[in-house]
C-alpha cells in the first residue's frame, strides 16, 4: 500500500493549488467530467411550425395507456405509464396533455405537477433525473374530452355510440400524456374498459382477447411492437363489426366496420377488404411492409370525414364511400405505412414527404391497374390547375402551418416525384423509393436527406429540380407539352378527398 501525505503536507498542497488556480480558499472545484447540473427540460422539441409541440430533455420508449370510457357520458378515466430515458439532467420536464390530472409519480415517488399554457403538464420529480438515466412516469387523470378546447381546437369525435380519437397533428392531448412530436416514437400497449357490447379498435395486434373485468364492463387490449409517432396512436369505440383474416405474408388482418354505415357498408367493405392485396402489391414497389399487423376501420356517418394513416390500421371517414368502392384511398393510407408512419417527418414542414409520396403511390397503382399511367395522371393534374391558380403559390416543401394539408402538398408533391422519375429513370427512381424506406425504417428524415439520397443513387445533381417543384411559387414550365387531357385518368384529389378544405388527411 502506498501511503498518502500527512495532514500538514496535504494542507500545504491544497493551499498552493488554490493560490495557483486563483480560486478563493475553501471554494469547491467542479469535478472534471461531472454531469451538468439538472435544469428544466424545454417545453417544445424545436419544430419550426409548432414550437410548443413535443418536449426536450428525454426520449420515450414505451407508453402503457390504461383507460375506462363510458360512451353515455363521454367520461374518460385513465392511467398512462411512460418509460423514458433522460437525454439531459432534468430538474423538471413537460408532457403534452390537456385533460385534468389527479396525480403524477416519477420512479415510484409522488411528483409535483402543474398544468400550464394550453396543453403543457409540467412535472417536478422528487429527485432530479440524471442524463442517461431510465425513468418511469405514471399519470392518473379523468375528464370529459369533448369539453376540452385547446387554442380553439376540439379534437376527438364523440359519436352516437362511442367516440374516435383520430386526428393530425393534434390528438394525443385528449386521451394520453405524451412527448407529442413525430421525432419521439415509441411502442404502445393500449387497453380500454367499456360497457359490454361496445367494441374498441386500436393499433397493432390483440395480445389478449377482450375479457370481462366488472359486471357489465369488458376490457379490450391492443399492442404495437414497432415504434410509432404519438399522433398515429388512436382509439375507435362504438358498435363495429370486426372481420379477421390472415394476409398472404402470415400477418393478422383486422378490419372493422361501423354498424351504422347502412347503404355505404357494401362500398366500404369492397374497399377495406382489399387491404392485404394492396399491401402485397405495395411491398413489391416500396420494399417489405414495416409493421406487424394489417387492417382498416370504416367509421360511422357521425365520425370523422377524412382518412388518417393510423399505424397498422388506417381509419377511413364515411365520405369516401359515397361514389362506391374507393381503392385509391386504401392505396394512399397504406402507402403512408412506409412514408409517414415508418419513415416519419423530422419536422412538420417536411409534410410533403408523407402526402406527396402517398399520392404518387396512387398514381403508380393507377398505372399498374390500367386506369391511366402516372404520366397521364400527371398531365391531368398539371392541366387541372391554371397558371394563375392559387394552388401554384403554395410551396410543398415549406407550405406553412396554415397550409399543412393544402392540395399542393399532395398533388404538387406527387408531381415532384414524377419529375424526379423522369429525370433519373425508372431503375434509379424505384431504388430511391425502396432505399428511402429501408434506411429510415421506424425513424425520422428530412427533405435535404431525401435529396441527398436521390443524388447519391442517381449520380445526378438535382437541386434545380427540387427547388423548382418544392420551393418556387408559380407553375413550373414543362420541357414538353402535356398529353391531351381525358377523363380516363384523374389526379389523386378527386379519387380520395372528400372536400378541399378543413380536414386532416384527404386520403
């Protein structure tokens, strides 16, 4: 054993080192490599369109959402358990949530909490969270979601026999606390206790069959094993016929139909029942299907009017069946399982990476099924909007938060991809689509990353193409005149959109 210095010698050494460092005698010196002092996590994740969405300082890996819902009163009571890891040392952190909270625990200890602003739940743990540490948050709450309005937004839809928690980009605030931004994906367990005879549909697979837990009440169980964005988790509650099958790839297919669709029911079934077929075809074009289950939900007449790509099982509004079967909305929402759900946007201004891509897959389906080539559909879409149409003033690559779901994001986004296809050729183009889905599977990506990938695979410089079609106002000039417009092919909007305004995802 090597002996240390005597007390007198140690004191002398300490005094000399203090004088040389310039620090006052007795001052405590920070240890080299010590973690930063805990601080408050930010109330936003840094999105340019929605600065207060999401939160800083932690990353969620899993949500366990356990609820009880009474359709007669619209009362929702729940306990959400969040598994996360601190990406900074935190004295407190925020969750996005708007319902009334009764208690919060962090790592088993009672935590302080306050609801601030329009949808911020500020949590102060009993002990600070050190960077890199895993932690658990348990939030207990109860409220009437239809009574809760945030910044003029009422989302979630109460129906005659239940409710739907389906929307974009805001929905989680009304039924579970979260880090509400696509940058923070997680897996989910969702279970809901409802009166006997009421069905509950959500994401993924059913790890357990529905079972009675109280007299007159049944609990339903759903699980997602692939990470998804918070707005893509959903609930549909009410009177539904559930149809199950097995897809050609062996995955479970679970489709659900509102029992109140009435005369629209045959058209809905003739569309949604093609889900496994569509996924099989899209897999040949886009690469392996990225999720563990398949299906779709046809909602009731008093439900949502739009369609949304809720992961593994999109929800379709009743309006899509008014003209009969509609395979194009199925193709669109299932294409989102690759582009939007698996590869999610980095920030909301990248929305064309979701909608332009899904719209272009509709054009490819049209081409594959002899209903108009992608070029014919492009020509029709281009001719549909005259040069002085406001459509050409919206920039798909940066539409602004008020035009997030403008028609240009869909149609001009799809036109951009078609121009890319013409520029690089089919071999390179379809390789770009598949590599994009593979390299960013279950992650996030941005428009600059897509441009870089397209240039890497094609060996071409493509800045001018993307600048013209994504970021320049006005109708781009074509190098050749479009083909004669006929009614054989139609752009994605009339096939899939119920209206042109005031809805979330037009299909």
